[in-house]
C-alpha cells in the first residue's frame, strides 16, 4: 500500500482548487473507517489509508454536482467514477481524482462472522496477518485473505483506471484468488425451485430500509426513485415479500450494464442479505450478451443505452 | 394440449399499438380461433416496455408474459424495438437467476398484417405456459425470525 504521507501531500496539493477532498478517517473503532470531507489542514491530519478503507467514496460524487471536488479512489472505486463519467452524471472538470493502488481491503461482515466486533480496541497489521485486540482482553489473529471481501478475491483492477494524480507506484495485478465469485458458482448449481425458495427466504428478512440503494454510487434518482414515487404509483409501501423482492429487482434492472460490482449495497445491508448476488449475476448476463464490463472504458456507451440493428448475440425468434 | 380445453392460466400480453395490436385485431376480425388466457395491454411502442412491467406481472401472479412489437426495421418510431430487444433479452436471460423459468416470458415480432402469425404465436405461447403449469407464488413466510447481523456494532462500546 502506498505511503500515507505521499497521499497527504497529494491531497494538500489539490486542496486549494476544490471545495473538499473526500477520503477516509478512523471510525469509532480500529476496524472501522468512515468517510472524511477534507477542507483544511486540520481535516487532512485525520486522513487514513489502510485496509479498513473499504467504502467506495464515489457514492458522494453525484450529490456535489456543479462543484469542483476531489476524491481518493482505489482501483475498484475508479470504475464507479468511470461509469458516472460515461453516463455524464458528473463532469470530468468538476472532479479531481487521486488514485491509489490497492492490495485489498478487509470486510467487516466477514470479521463479524468470526467474533463480535463491537468490543474492538486495536488492530495491528503485519503483512497478511491481522491482530485484533478486544476490550475483553482477547486477541484474534486473522489472515487477511480469510476476511477479504469477495470483490478483492476476484480483483482484476488493483490500480486506478482513471486519475489526475497517482500516489505511489502501480502494483502488479495479482492472479485473482478465484476466477468468479465462489458464492455465485454455488448459486448457479441450484435448481430453479431452490433459487426461488432461496430468494423468498432471503427477501422475507428485508426491512426495506433502502440502505442498499442509498449506498449505491450508481443510484442517482434520489427523491425520484420509482420505489417511492406516487405518480405513477409503481410499488406499494407494504413490506410483504413480493414488494421487497420487486424493489431489489428494480435496483438490479436499473443497474444492468452499469453496476461496477463494488459491493456497497451488500456492505450497507443491516440484514445480511446477499444483495450483491443480484448484481453479479446481472453483470454476467450483460457480459455474455454484449461482451461489456461496466466502468472500464470511459468512452464506451453502456449497452442498454444503445443498440445494433443486427445483434451478434441475440437470436431472432422463429415461431 | 391446447389452452382452449383446460382451465385458464393468467397470461399477460404487451402489444405494440402499431403492429401486433393491429395484428391481434385482424386475427379477431378474421375470426381466427385463439386461446382465451391472454389479457392484452396496449403499448405505444415496445420501446415503452420497461422490463419491470414483466417482473411486476410475474411476481403479481401472472403465469406467463408475452411482449410483441414491430419487426426490426419496421418500428413506427424507427428504433423503439431495437432498444426493447436488448432490454427484454437481458430480462429473459436474467429470469433463471430469480428462480423463474425463462420460458414464462417471451418477446416476438408480429406485424399488423400478420393475423395468421399472431394466431400461431398466441397459441404456441399459451400451450407452452400450460405445459409449464401455474407459476410459483411468493407467499409470506411466517416462521422467519427478524435478525440483524450477528454482533452488529450498532453502538460504539
């Protein structure tokens, strides 16, 4: 990972030209980070850069449209910035991108699965080894690959794809630990009935808090989201399985060919519902049909915003 | 098995105003025999067809959904059906992920003069849905406990 000092210097350099630079600060314990809006030197001292910087900060870009802001991005986050630029949801001249190569973050959910993390006091990192001390006086030793989010296990873009300032040396792309998300492969083995039952059970836990939507960098309709619109009244406010399932499908369909699979939706979900699965499977459909990956090429047109008169991968129906 | 001699299933048809709706109308005027399971909704163009309409119908109790519009290159608005083709194909490939058989949804092109083709399309599709039988329903689960993430650190300690 690049040096924090180098990153601070880079931020200090762009700070005079922008309203704020978005970065990370320590959250309320050692394994948590929270977003930091850097406006002056005092804020800059709070900036951190380590394995706890999991949040995709690109989610904040669309709310500051028209103002010039800076943002720190990892490789995966840079895809979201790319995608926002592709769809002209942000202007290139309004955003100063500070890119940092990333060797992977850690997932709170996966650590949570091992022990309750609300008593964390301290975390030490040594190579791949993490030592987390709790207030109960216990020490937990973890290998970081055991608690890495799935997206890191399948990472193809550790280096930022778009940047104005690059901090540190680009790192070599490592061999992905898994070609495809292992969880998705397991899901694909299920029969249709099992999948339906799987979603029925998972969706019944949903509390319709919309955290998945609000955390999503590509969800930009805000107050005009059709899940809440009264005119047309697309979806009822009832919390039965059907409405909850339908809400997730709205999210998935609206992200078809746009989702950069950053996993913010699933990270934000308080009910542990594997909502990223909807999007990674959609990503595969889009990849198979249009050979397209979201957020990689800034000049490409998202496949559902265009067409070809003769589609190469869509067969005409014979009746 | 024909859709005509068994209990009806619920099939929704979204038809383009300029082609398929006219085709279905001509089929009716010409007194072609058709199964009666389909409820038709008229669209201004298949370009208006939001894939969510299909999902809403399927989750809402429809057993099958058919979308029919103008042949490629024949769209009244030049390109509506081209956009529709991409969206609907994405949806069709995506349905198995949800545990819904992809044959429950189909999209096709029928022009206003193709009354006979409309008859064969609607008959074939209805037969197909009858073969699949009623769609699985989303029922409320009463035994599901509401649980938050284990050890969720809602409050700092």
